[in-house]
C-alpha cells in the first residue's frame, strides 16, 4: 500500500513539473476548458485594477471571437502559436459610433487611457469585418490610448483602414518587432513615438500605407528598421496630415511601390507642416530599382545622424529602452543582438544579447569566425554555403542572457548561436552572423 501511495505521489510531482515547464505563465486561457479561463477577457478582468507586477496570460491555440478591453497595466497576452492562436472580431468603426461617443471599443483589442506596459505576443489579431461584409472603411485591429505598448511576433490584420492605431500623442511610446501588418488606408498609423523592426507590411489601397502624427512634440518620430514593405500594385508609401517625422533604415520596398514620396494630403483635416518635410532614409532599396526620393539623407536630419545611432532607445529619446526591459514571454529566444546580418559592428567589447524564452534555465554559447576570406557585405550571403561558415565552436555554459568577447578582428564575419536548456533538455538555437568594421 505504501509503495502504491509513493508511486502515485511521484507521478503527481512529475506531472506537475511537466505542466509547469510547458506553461510558465500566471494565467492560462484555453477555450477547450483545460486552462484557468476559457475567455481572454475573463483572464484580463481577474487581474487587479492597480496591478504593479508583470502578469503573463498564456492563450492556448484556438479561435477566440472576442473583443478585448485592456485597462490593466503590466500585462502580456501571449499566444501558444502565432498562426494558430487567433483573436478575431468583426467591427466597423462607423457602426460602433452610431451608439457610442468614443472610438474606444471599436477595435478587436482596445487599450484604455493611462494603461502602460502592455505586451501582445505570438498572436494573430484580425478584424474581419471587410471580408464578411465587403466594406473596407476604418476597422481597427488594435486601438490604444496607453503607452509602452509592445507587439512581438504577431500577425495584425484588418480588412479595412487603421489596422494598428496607437493614438496617445503626448507620451505615447510603442515598440514592435517581428510582426506582420496588413490593412487598407493608413493601416499603421501611430501618434507620438514608434519603433518597428524586422517586420513585414502589406497594404491593399492606393491612398497610403504609413501615417504618423507628431505635432505635439518636435522629437516625436516613427522609425522602421530592417523591414519589408509591400502592397498592391501602385501602393504609395505614406502620408501625414500634420507634422510628423519618419526614419526608414535598411528597408526593402517591393516592386509594387509607386514612385510617390511621403506626402501632404489635400484634406480639410490637413494642416501646414510647421517643421517642414522630415522624411529620412538610409540603405533602403526597391525591388526592380530605386527611386531618387529615398536616397540616403540622414545628414539632413537635425544633428546630422548616423544609422548606428538609430535604435529603440534613441527613438524614445532615452525615456524608455524596451529592448533592455523586454519581458521573457515567448516560448523561444528572441531579440538577438547584434541582429542577424548586422554590419559595421564596432570592434570594442562586442556583447551578444538575447531575451530568453519564458521557460529557459540556462544557455550554451557558440561563437566563431567564418572561414570565408572576405567579410560579408550588408545583405550578402555566403557563396560557398556551410563550408565557409566553418566549425561551430562551443564557448561556455551560463545562466546570464549576454556574452561579451574581445577576440574580434576587423573586416570579418562572425557566427553565433545560443542553445537553451529547458527542463534539462537542450533546445538548439538559430544561427546568426554579423560583420565588423574595417578598422
């Protein structure tokens, strides 16, 4: 009898350990009933209104046909899988406004005023009103009036205009990484400060894709780095009705982009740009040939910028460094730095950084120099394939999520990889490379 009880007890412990290692989150939502809640909104409402401690709501795979209202700070809503965890709701703004005095509530995800530190990750968020009813007027996927909003590894789609509308003007700060954005007119349209990196865009309209409002503060800016911007044939890049500031760095435009610079629209709502035309580009290229208007011109910006200066911390004027504060919410390593394909990296004390998965215990670090005799240029791939990459060299095992090396040569390409140890098992990481400066 004692042996039987002991075996049952051990089985319970092993089961609890397995569940914990798979589901390292504060709240679990599963529409099939295996979680804490079956509704995402119920999970949000279970968090205290004055919450000051970061909470992860893990949403299991499934289609959640909900409209969400987020009025709690320090909250992350994280899907089990980006393409299989879907939050979907059909809402047209003008229909909502028939019975309401505010835009708030007309989106799939609505982030309330004075809310901060909200993270949406590993999800698909879709306002599908247009595909159901054929109307592509304004229909928000996300509408927000808080600040410090992070979107990571998400598909964010609306079948109409204003897909992602984060509209806090005075202190609105937004960080988006490895996302897919899709919509109609002005489908990514932040107010205040916004930084987007390593993302893809697709616009369905011939009016404009990007929009920014930065007239409340001359330093407000919209920065897009290392991203691919696409759309229907003849799509224009962007516009703004009031003062704004755009920086596009290391971006690729599809051959469908029209030869139309970011422009001032003829509209009753448009106001004269007090601070002038502030549209800056560096190392941007169009498939099929470049247009002259997006040639390198960072030297024309205030203080004559260099591309190395333009990162998330710079975008937010030092008031927020989201890449340093990023919570571990995804089921895998992310936000590796230097980013894959980085070039002109300074030789002094290069530090590899990454955000661990939410279940990580420790890491195995691999770091080595390429056998290819020449350094790779920006965007160039190895011609000799794996043989030029060279032998992967194990450096150390550690618990810290950064690694500094001084063994760096100029004008050289280096590779690195970080494997995570989760529940005693090794999860192999992705292969990354960077190229150092010539001197």
